C-alpha cells in the first residue's frame, strides 16, 4: 500500500465512523478489514507516512471507533472484538517510535479509552489465583494489543506516562497480567471439555507475551530510574497480586500437562516465568524500601490478612517463599549456562525479598505490630517466633547451607529488638537465643551472616539485663575465635566496629564479661585482638571504640568490691587487673586521651580509666609514663562510622598533642561550655592522685615534678576561682589535687 493508499484507508475509516449511526449490516466487519489493511501497512517503518497520518483526523477517528465498538460489543459480539483488535493495531503502529503521534493520540483521548477498555476486562477476573482465568483467544488478542498500544505510546514519552499513572493504569495492567498469566499456571492447564477447538499453544503464547508486555508497560509508566525518581504507581493493594506470583516457585511442583511435557514446548513459558519473577522481586523490594504504607500494611496483614489483603497473608507468604522457594525441577532440562543464569537470578530475587522483609521489620511503627505476646506457644508472635526458629534450625550452616534465612532472621530481629523489653525477651527464657547466636560465630561463617549476628548481638548487649546471659553463652570468646578482629576482616570495618560494640556493652558493669575479655593473657585473648586492631587501624571509630572496650573493662574490674566475690572470681579479677596494669593497655588509654580533642567524652573516659589503674601497684608509675611519653604518630582518616554516645560529627585527620599530658593541660585551660566540668574535675583528680606520696615510684620523682610544674599554675588558678564561670566541683577537685601534692 502506498502512502496515498494509507491516507485513503484513514479517510475511509472516517467515513465508516460517520455511518455508524445507520447501524448497517457488516459495518464492523468492514471497519475491521479497513483497519487491518492500514495496520499492516504501518508495520513497515515509514516515518513520513506516520507523520502524515498523525496530522489527519485519524487519531480522533480511532478513538471514536474504539468507543463505539466497546459500547456495541453486547450486540455485535465477535465482529466488534475483531474491529477493536484492528483499531488497536492501527494506533499501536501509528505511534511506534513517534513522539508526535503519541501526543496527538493522547490529545484525542485514545490512551484513556484503552485504559477504560482494560478496566472492563479487569473487573471480570479473579486476582491472586494459582490457575489462569478463563478467557477466549479473541479477548486475549484484544487485551494483549491494548497493553501493547499503551507500551508503544509510553516508551520514553512522559506526557503519556504521566496520564497513565494518573489513571492508575499500572494497577489495571497488573490485575490483568497476574490473572490471565499467573506465573507457573501453565503447569495446571487442563483442556476444556466444552471447547476442544481452542489451540492451547496459541492461547498460552498469547498469555505469556501479554504478561511480558504488561511488565514492560508497567516499567514505562513507573518511569526511568536513571533520569528521575520512579513514579509511585503501586501501593498496598498491589501486594496480594505481586506476592501470589511467588507461589509458582514453592514445591511441590505438579507434573506438566502433556502439551507442555517437552522442554521445547514450554521453553518460552519458563523464560517468561523467570523474567517476571525477577521483576516481581525487584518491585516488592522497591515498594518496601520507598513506601511506608506498604511496610505498615505487610505487618498488619500478618495478623489480619482478610481485612488487609483480601485473604492473602502477604508477609507470611513472603516468609514461606524465602524459606521454601526453590529452583523448579524443569530448569534441569536447560543448558548448563541457562540453568546457571536462572539459578543465580533466582537467588538474587530471593535476596531482594530478604531486604524487603528486613525493611518491614525496621519500620519503627511496626515494632508493636510484629511483636505479639498473645500466644504462649509463639513467644513474641508469629514473626518473631519464625525468625527464632530459622536461627535455631539452621545455626549449623555447614549442614543446612541456609545463610539467607540466618541473615534475614538476625537483621529482622535486630531491627525489632531496639526496645529493651523485646531485647530482654529474646535472651531470657523461653526464647533464650544467645547460645544459638554464639554457635553461628565460627571463623568460616560468611561475612554477611556475621554482620547479621553481630548486629543483633549489639542490640541485645545494650540491655544491662542481657549481659550476664550473653556472657554465659561465651559471646566475647566466640567473637574472638570467629576472627572478626583479625587482619583478614579489616575490609569489613563496619562489622569489626559492631563486634567491638558488643564487647564494650557486655563489659559495662559486668565483671565476669570483663574477665572474659582480658583472660587468658595471651595474643589470642579478645582484648589483645581488639588492641591489635586498634594499633593497625587508621579509623578513628575503630581506635576510639576499641579503646572504650578497655575503659569499660577497667571500670568493671576496679569498681567491683572483692568482698562480694567468691575466691575463684577474686583470683580472676586480680589476674585481669594485673594484665591491664601494663604498658600496652595504659598506653592505649593515653592515646585515646591524646587523639580525642574534639570528643571530651572520650577524654573523660580515658582519664577515669587511667585514674583507676593508677591505684594498682605500679599503676601510678605506668600512668605517669603514659602521660609524659611522646605519643606515636597516628595516621587517622575520617570515616562515616559515628562514635557511639559521642558527637557523630566526623572531622578531618586528627593532629594530636605531642603528649597525653598536653591534652590534659588543654582541658584545664578550656573554660568554655564545650568542655564539660566533669572532665576538668576528673583531670584534677588524676593529677592529684599521681602526686600523692607512694603512688609513683620514688626513683621517678624528677618526672613527677615535671608533671606538677606543667600543671600547678593552672590547678592553682582553678582552685582560686570564685567568680562565674567557676564551678564548685572543679574548684574542690583542684584544691584536693594541691592538698595531695603538699
């Protein structure tokens, strides 16, 4: 057909439209044939012809014909459907790769009419079913071509994308796609007894290609992630449709019907299933990451699936898929390369769903929803008990090889256990999860698993009531033996810092854990491993947090009254104190003081720990040396890892003072509001105690005098202060220091 003939066909369609009110016999058949001829001609790429047709009344004619056919379908039946099909083909080919024609069709209202057509089909289908909805081949062709038109009209063209988003076309397409072609539904195909003439091969080819086009159209409507934030076209109401698609990959699998028994007969269907599976997983993850209502809805639906998701227990089904979903057996007939690619993609999809579940658990508003104490046989409720069961069942990773479940469970519980009551419940009976977590801390455990386990332990260790039970489970020792603080793990600094955090919290106010940190006094002890990491790291987070573990151990050991301990614990306490009252530990504390100019809290912690150590035999001399000795040059980089309980502002590499004593002098001089009074008072107390008779060895009198000479004038000044901003506590501490030196 020439360009002139195409224009004549377009004109003829206009004439046929004008004659519609006459309701002539075979009018829809004539429209069908005329549109078919024009659609076929437009399949041959001819931009000039497309442009010329777009400038005619053809777009308006097509819209009016489509509306007329839709309204007359009840009377004219199959003839109308055939005409609708061809009109849709004309429109789809008219706007193929042609923005101008996309625009004129939009102005004519054609995409809007197509969406109305699809909505009428969507009203008749049952969503979230395992078996495909019954639909005739003529109807399949209409729906598929309608979706194909929306795809062609929206590719890279924002005006149509915006309009379709406003019409909620993506949801309509999703309803149709998931009911006409639920993933894996071809396995349940049974030849219809009443219509043996229908070709199942043609029907399922139409269904699968319809589903493929649907997801491409949905992608276009959502928009290009590279150039803009994707449009929000789905909400909680899409969840049952999306999650029900995962059922196709949960055993047991039915025996394929005879028509699809050979690999070649089902190849396209298998590929479509896999392609859409990847899309579904990515979309669920995206919705959970970006849409609060989706996260809240998933949590609510765990308890009230009927009210929330029309009877589909979405979160429960997600958990079931992550736990039981597996490669379909028919993938085995594919080539090794194809099978390997599918298996890898399947695992990536499941990983996306794990992230989605963790996000739901991480939504703060979901904490009370997901935690449920109403059922005695399920402590914490269905979600929590399931996570706990995954950890218990699969803690022997060499046997179960279910890293994914452990990662999901530990990260999810870590998110839920941010409240003290929940944290305590995880560690106390009947859940008592600490020994199971300890079992996962092995040297060859995958680093992602360690990340989840250690992150959960850090949350649990923050509750003082958990620390004894965590200690009894040997958590500190298991962290050390897992090699998380070894140089092999230095590339995962964030996990090393989290593990340091576990030890730091556990040693806070718990002498047994402090002893476990320090003893036995060899290179493999947890403390020695942490200090070795502190020495080789260039991260201020590692250095500071690692040394704070030592601070907490010192406080726990020195502040515990030995009279409250049995003989064995007294001996262990003394042995641990002896290990700490050594040059490596004291120097580490002095370096903490020296490098923490911007963190007064850290200076204070170092000062307090040094003060306590100075009360140990020979401790005073060690502390004096650590203050006077030149500090080693440390290359410290800035990091995004904030220091816990300290200002999260991270500065440039720290240029510290030459000696720790110089930092103490700066503290005494700093009367600004940035320097807490407590720190200045504690510095006075430390210096005063070191100057007390007998604390420092007599043969170090010269060094002690140097310390006094460097600080006396400042301390005397503080002791004399009476006018604001003087503080009674600082004045009293300064006076006591001078009295100790007298």
